[in-house]
C-alpha cells in the first residue's frame, strides 16, 4: 500500500506543476513573474523528489533541494518588496546585496546537508541544536518577516492582490516554522507533520492562483472558455447526481427488506429517467448558462464564442437559401430565444412579415413607416424589451406598441435592423425561458449582431433586385435586337414601295421586289419561331460558305444607293455561324455605309484570307468618323448619330456577335475619306483543296 506521505507530496507536486504551467503562458520579460515562475518550478521539483525520498525512506534527497526551493521563494518575495523603497537605485542595491547574502546562506546550508549525509546526523549538532533544522527554521522566519512587511507596506489599491499572495505563502512558511521549531524542541521531525506537509503546500496553491489572477504585473493571458466551464459544470453535476443515486440505491437495498432489490431497480431506473430529462431540458441548460455567466465571469457573454457562433449560423448554406430564417435564428441563439419573426420594408413603404423561425404571426401584422414603433427604432436604434415596456412605459417615450404585437403571446424583444442609419427591418424574438431581464451588455451585443444581420439581408435584397434587373435587361436587349431587325426589314420593304411607282412596268424590278418581299417574310417567320420557342435560347449555328453569303447580302442591298460591289478574293471559305444573324450584321454595315456615302460614291464588300482567318471588309468613300467618336461612342449601345431614326444598337450587336464567333472587328476611318469595317473570323473546318485563292 502506498504511504500517506507519498500521496501528500505527489499531490503538492501536481498542484504546483499546474501553477507552473499557467505561469509559463502570457508575456515574458517581467522580473516578478519570472521569479514566481522559478519559485513554483523549484517547489514542484522539491515536492516530487520529497515524494521519492519518502517512498525510498531517504530524507536527505528532500534536504538537498529544500534550500533551493526556499531560496527561490525568498528571492521572489524580494522582488515583491522592491516598490517599498521609493529610491529605485537604492532598492536595486539593497536587493542585490540581499540576494548575494541569501545565496551564500543557501550554499552554506547545502554544505551542511552534505556534511550530515557523509558524517552522520549526530555530527551536525551544536550544543544540542540540529544545525540543519535550525537553518531551515531561519529561512522560514525570514520569509514570514518579508510577508509581514509586504502586507504592511502594500498600497490600498494593490492590497486586493497582495493579500492572497501573503496568505498563500504565509501558510507555507508558517507550517515550515511550526514543523522545524517542533523538530528542534523535541529533537527530531514529527512523522505526521512531515507527511502532511505536501497537502499543506497543495492547499496554498489555489490561494496563490487567485493572487496571480488579480495581479496585472503577472499577466497570465490565459483564457478559460465559457463553453468548457459550462460542460465541466454540467458533467460535475451529473457525477454528483449519479453518486447520490448510488447512495440512495444502497440504503434502499439495505433497509428495504424483501422488496429491497426491486425497489433498488425501480429507483435507479426512475433516477436515470429524470437525469435524461434534465440533460435534454433546454430551460435547464439556459438557466445553468445564465448562472455561470452571472457568478463566474466578469462579462456576461463570451464574445469570441458568441460571435463565431453567430457568423456560423448566419453564413451557413447558400446566400439565398433561407437567409432570412437564419438571421432570426442567429440572433435568437444569443439569448436562448425559442423563435422569432422578421419584418422588412417593401415597396409600399410598409414593414411586412417576410420570414419566421419557430414562431407564428398574423398576416395582418403590418406596420406603416409613420407608425411610432418604426419612428422610435429609426431615430434611437433601441431594443424594445416588451416586458420592461409593460412595467415602465415612461422609459420608451412617445412609443406606441401595435395591437398585433400585444397579441403575440410569447413576444419578448424587438430588435431593429439598421444599416446606414436607416431601418431595414426588425425582428421580434420570443421570450427566453432563462432570461429574466436585459442589461446594457445584452443590448449592445444584440444591437451589434442586428446590424451585421442587416448587412447580410441588405445584400440578399440587392442580389435579388440585381437578378431581376438582369432578367429585364435580357428581355429588353432581346426586344431591342428584334426591333432593330424589324427596322431593317421595314427599310427594305419601304424601298420597294418607293420604287414601285416608277418601275412597276419593269419585269426585272417586279422579280426583284417579289424576291425582297419573300426574303423579308422568311426572316420574319424565322424571327417569330425563335421568339415562340425560347427567347433566351442561342440561335442555331451552321457551316456557311462566306462568299455565297456575301453575294446574297450584296444582291439584297443593291436596291439602295450607292450600289455595293463584291470582291471575293478567296472562295470556299467556311464559317460556323447563324446565317441570318451574320447576314444581318453585314447588311447593317452596308446600310450604314450607304447612309454615310453620297449616291456617286463607292461601297466595296471584300473577302480574303490571312493565315487561318477569314477577313471581311466593308469599305466606303463616305464622310468618315473621327478617332474620338470611334473610341468612345461607336460601340456604345443606344448611342446613335441618326437621331430618332436610329437605335444605336447595330454596331454594338455586330461586334458582340463577332466576338462570340471568336473573331474581332476593326474600324479604320478618316474624316472626308471614308470608313472601312474589317472583320476577322476563324475559319471552321479548313480544307485547302476547297479554298480558292484569288488574285490579290
């Protein structure tokens, strides 16, 4: 069986080891803290070696390290006493002299221990006095004197921390004084007093810990999570409950007679059932959390833990997936509220309920912007504690609570959601089963969290509005393209009607007119079919032969003036594109050239090949454009130089479609000389045998 002394000194060593590990945290370079750290480590080593000495019955192992342990504590007390002397230089000199004297005394006492080991215990006596015990007694007395001086000379503001330090060290030194004075008086150590020494040192460690925590010069920088304290307390309570169950079951079995075993089983099962109910009780957990926050921590909330949990709840899932419900949940978690409802402002300048989490609300719960509730939150940004409002409405001046809010049975708190000094909405949280009242700390935390939730909700509203705007933009853009194509078709038909009066007797004109009308009808039918199928579906691409396509376009545009000409320098060049869309682009460029060129001018449509690119040019001898116009206005949508007759979308659409084909478009123009639109396109399915290069 392990000796009591071993357990005693091991316990003391463990306690001082914990204190030493705590002191190793935080800032370094502080003399007082370093001295305390060394003293605590020295005590840990001494107590551990003393436990080993008791186990092997070799006390001299303890005697060898005890002088170093006492020296370390006296040196620490010397650091604590430094502020007593106002003159800094004088205090430093005195401390150095005292430290040297104390070090010399420690060396002498250690030599006495070695002498006693080798010469025997009786040799280290002088006039019947054990020199070793007397030496230890002197160190204990010196320590007690220093403790008394520290307590006497401590300032009032520092006495709060110093008193626990003096109590802890005073207990250790007083016990040493009693132990060695008893040993000198009775010519030997008392075995019981010696074995209890480890327990006495262990009991002093918590008192020293309080002193360390209260002294800012020791700067622990150690953090104990409230969550850890909560779970530790719950586990401790569960253990005590199980212990009480065991004791109760034992007495039931002992005094229950023939029903003892049955009663024991029933008792254990019932007690276990009660334990499960308590462990899963949200109200009990919330009450325990409030109790710990009130009585064990300076602040009510662990802000790091609360904020991490708040952000985790708020940002989990997709941005548009139940964000409003998560915003309610994240605020409700802070005060352990079981539910809530979110109101947000809508286009009618009213606040309507848009989401709820574990709480019901009437559909008629709508608040106008002019309501006193909205005005109060908008102007002051206060939380509204409905219970406090019922008790003392004077605190909320000029505030009127809506009838539907009075009718909500569990409503407890109204949280404003403010962004940029504007009330985006508000959340009504259900009354918490644990909270009895709200103080400034509750208010500040929930208001700050409410502002963060308001930012997320505002981003959600903005993203949804942007998505709707993009849908309308796509619809408007498609409508613009359709109107542009219709304008081109109408221009072709109008030209036919205009020339019909003069050339109706010309069979060739009539044939061209019929072909133009037929082509326009086909284009309109394809356009209608495309709109009826899917307005957002991309147009179908096909392999087209560029020269043949340009020939058809030039022919269809020959009714305008000046008549365009075609120069195909390479035939058989394939292009993968939508035929109607690409033909409309070339037609638009030719029509723009006709509008900018006098009737006696020239328009040439040219096709040639450069490496793996097909190059299409539309060149005119018109008025031309300046560089500023080309750079800043030419490709800008809805910017036209034609006044009301133009839509400003044709060139923008042309460049957009050319880019989608993997090509680019270049504009070369000079005022008074003309303009050239040069389109470079990748050739699809290049076949050298099919491409005929003309003379350049």
